[in-house]
C-alpha cells in the first residue's frame, strides 16, 4: 500500500520526532521544524506520536494514492487539494485509490505536515527516519535524500478513522507577529543591561537567510563582551549572536557545537512557531525561564494526550 510522489516540489522530507543520543559524535537531531503541527497530525489519526510523516515546505508537492487510506494535514495552509477539490489543514481526509493530492502555494505558514493512518514505513538509521540532508541520514531509503518523483511512500493498512479536526483554539494563526519567550543562556551575563534592553525591545525581521539549520534575523544589533567562546554543545532554539550582532536562531538541523555567544534559547514549541514564518515576518522576544517553558509544554502534552475529548469528530 503506498502513495506515489508525482511532483517532489521544492522540499519534501520524511520526518519522525528526531534522532536522539548521538550529538556527542556530531549527529544532530533533525525532526519536524514545527513539533506542534507534527504531533497534532498523528494525534488526529490515533497514530503513535513518533509515526513518520512528510514535511512539505512551500508546496508544489503532489502524490497519487495507490490504495485507500486516511490522511491528516496540519501546519501551513499550502493550498492542498484532492482531485482539484480544495481541502483545509488541521483535519483528517479520506483518500481513495486513484486520488491525487496536491499542495500548491503558501496561503499561511511555510511548512505543512502530511500524516497517513498507521504512519509511513521508511528505512531507519540510528533508530530514526528523520531526514538530515547535510549528514546523509534519514529519508525514505536512509541516505538523507529529499523526496523525489517516483518515490513510493509505503504505509500499513489503515485503521478505522473518523472525520476529525483539531480544536480551533489549538490552530495557530501564522499571519500574526510573533513574541517568543527566551530562556537566558550561559553567556547571558556577558550581554550588558543596555544590550539586553535593545534585544527585548526591538522588533526583528526574518531575513532571507533561513533554512532547517537556522533562522537569521535582522534588526537592532546586539553585542556581548566576548569575542568568542570555546565551542560547546548547541540546543535546539539557541539564539547565537555572531560579530555582526544579528541574532541567529538555531533550528532542527543545526550543527552540534558552536563558538558564538548565545543570549538564550527558545522552547521547542516557540521555535516551531518561528519555523512557520517566512522572510519579512516580525519577531520580538521577552524574558522567560525554564519553569514557564516546562509549564507550557506540560499543558500542551496534556491537551494532546486527552485529544479524544479535545478533537472534534463528526
């Protein structure tokens, strides 16, 4: 049972929740840029939360169904259609043999997630299928390649799935300006009070230099009293500040070590919201702490686990 790629688009990648336990040997985690959307897609279908999906960036991606199944689409609205019938994200959809699924162009957001009942069945490398092209790991065949025309995305026979949608209060509006909480990092004391004030009072703009490794922002330059640091491990969401003073938020395919001072770090959920913004989007920051981020994550996990009560079905 499979879906066939008939148009690979700009960038479509197989992802699960990531490859953990190998950063000490230089292997990054990979995984979905937007965990919030990824996890809700699997929850809609009652899949295991780690079940592999396709992350579609910018659209222009098409599939042909060779068998009947159910899919869920979350994240960005990329103008998805089934047989030229427009469909909405954050819902499940029934697909029949011979149906064509097309993603056109972004309406809101940048990255959509396509899950199938039971999950796709790609090769595993180091316990994960998460695609990290730079490292040649993950993807359909385990070699880090993005999806290409002719690829067959195999899946298990579908479970019984009801028509379902994510509660509206869980659906982000990717058109809104972002204000994200920053947990102070190791080098935070090396940014003076004036530099911190500039950082937390400035509206930054997402630049053209964005990818799965990092998001470079443009705005008020900030500087620390350090010319550099001894290279150290880098967390997902870390905000490093190079010599030009323009912050870079490190994302899922980041390098595992780095030597730029870091003013702080975003939570995974906040970094995922940034991943849905394109060049020109506005981003600002406020001072947060670990307790706030942990509380937000615990509430999200609870809503996800109790999805049977929160997901509307008809």
